[in-house]
């Protein structure tokens, strides 16, 4: 068995640089803050540029379906940068969760639409749904083949043109593709903690859909998509932590009290050093999860559980330190620190909490829980 390669390749470094440059020019913190105050939380113009100019929506999609034929390692690099920028684009919901389902189902023509023109798809499950759970039963398939039911707190459903819906019928579970504007379908925005990734409720009333997977494969396809989403979410959480750490270090180097830079105080140095060490560990865990997913490693489930157990908690801690160590300015709406804290906390609850993944890891490695 070969050791995983946790280093970034030259291609991955070039991809990172290109994405970072685009976000710096079109998605600065001031623009994200301004968008949060408006009626449209998603920056769909930026999304189209990411898709049409950089091809990020099709990184893991084979070339015959209009993709780049790359791997989930490259997808993880993009998520790191989107986390660093708190970018309000539907990448996780569309290019990761929904695309994973469509790839597993062989729905080439639907994939082509996502990779060509920035069309958005969303997987209609609650954003908190972890891998390894029961198949969702909130939507039922009627005798006439139509779908009826409701799914709450779906990530990236607001800008979605295509909904991928798990549903249960007389012959068992299935996965269905539904046009978001189909008669009887509705998407209602919810009040979301993360201002840069809105949640929405999806309601279906006798909606016609195209079956992508039946009872023999639907559960496995959904499980793999959720596992992929949880594993790659760790890369976004890593990006959040890195931005918070770097921004805080830069601030403490400039901010002065008692005639000295705040960063020269020993107590603050220790806090930042501890955070840096945890971030280095998180990078290794996130990279291992991305590499395992890309290579189809037999240790994928363990790698994902380790990454989520570590990165979910770290992103929140880094964001809290960022807010606190910025002092009064860190508590204001004008400073972007609150955007990162809210996204970090929302991500911590998404696709399984750190506690859930610790329990999953214990079961995977046959580690008994506490007795009594």
C-alpha cells in the first residue's frame, strides 16, 4: 500500500493561485459584506466566471461530459480558497454534492449543463445530514410516479435550477432529478446563520421527476455523495482557519498598545502558536481526506471522520480567536470576522458534527466507548 501524497502538486498550486487572484479582484470582504445586506446573497456573476473561465464546476467531471477530468484533490484546493474568501457561491452544493450524485448515476447530459454555463444543482437533503444515516423519507413517490413532500434546510437550493431529490416509493428508495421551476415545486429561503451560504426549504406537490437511481443503488449513491461532501468540507474549514490566523497575525503586528505591537506580548504569541500548530494538523487531515476520496482508498471513511472531527472544531476556534484578538473592531459589522465565525459554526453543524464523526471513527477502528 502506497503512502498518501499530502503535498500540493504544481498544477494544484497554479489552480490555487488562479482562484485566489479571481476572488481577490471580484470578491473582497467589502463586497461580501455589502451583498449580505442586499436581497441576493449569492454572487452568481462570480459563479459564472468561476465556471466558464476556470472550469471549477467540472474539475472531477470526465472530459466527455465537458469537465476537466481532474480529481477531488483539485476540487479540495478550490474549496480551500472559497473558504478563505467566504465566497458566496454554490460550489459545495452543486460542484461537490450534486455532481457526485450525477457522476455515480451516469447522468452525462445533466452534468454537461452544470459544467458549461454555470447552471446550479442542489442535493435536496438537510445540510446537517451526515454520511452513514438512514435514507431520507421526507419525500414520497406516488403511484403515478410523482413526488410529494418537504425537505428542510437544503444548502444552495436558492440558486439551483436542478434539484436532486431522495424519495421513497412502493419499490423502495430512489433518487430523482427535478427542475426547480417545475409545476408543484417550490423553494423558500430560510433565515440562515451563514450569510454567505443560505439554506432553503424545498416543497414538492405532485412533481414529475426523472429517476436517476433505483432501490438497488440509491442508498449507496447518496452515501458516497455525503461522504465526499463531508471530506471536502474539511478543506473549506481549513481555508477559513488559515484566513483567520493570517488576518489576526497581521493585525497584531500593526496594532500597538503601551508603546509595543500587540503581537510582541508573550501570552498572545502562545495563543497564535497553538492555533498555528492545530492548523498544520488540520491541513494534513484535510489533504489526507481529499487524497483518499480521489484515490478510492479503503481508508476513506476513516480519513473523512478524522478530517471532520478535527477541522470542524478548529475552524470555529480560529474564527473565535480572530474576533477576540481584533478587540472592538472584531465585534463590528464592518469587519468581516463575523462572516467567518458564522460560516465556521454553520460548517461545524453540516454533514455531521465533530462529535458525530468522532463516534463514527471509534466504530470504524473498533474503539470501544466508555462503560457505565
